[in-house]
C-alpha cells in the first residue's frame, strides 16, 4: 500500500515539507527487507566485550540488542538467562 501511495504524494509535498521524508524512506526500506535483530544475553560483566566484538561485524540491516541476566523483558523477546553470552538471531 505504501508503495502505491508514495508516488502520488511525493512530488507535491517534498518541496513544501521535506523533513519527514528520511523517516518515510527508512520505513519503506524496512518494509522491503526486514532488519536482522540479534539479541545478546548473558552476564553483564562480559556483555560489553562481546558487544564491542560483534559491533564490528554487523551489517547495514543488523540491530544488536544486549540484555544482561536479571533484566526482564516482555515475553516475546525474553530469552532464558545463561552463564555465558548467548546470541539469538531473529530474521
């Protein structure tokens, strides 16, 4: 639906109000290819080093989230605690 509405609205509004278009382009990009979400979970003391190491290997569509043991999240992303860093990749 967004792909049909965009060409109709783009020329008229772009010159008058260009500020929302970067956000619109991000939404359009994500609708075409979803980002890969990587959830890293483990002891807080070692997560920072793992996060730094993984950050250099992330692609343009990767999103790295870190959750230390003891931190509770809503049921969907709440993976079990581990005694060592563990990564879950959600595509």
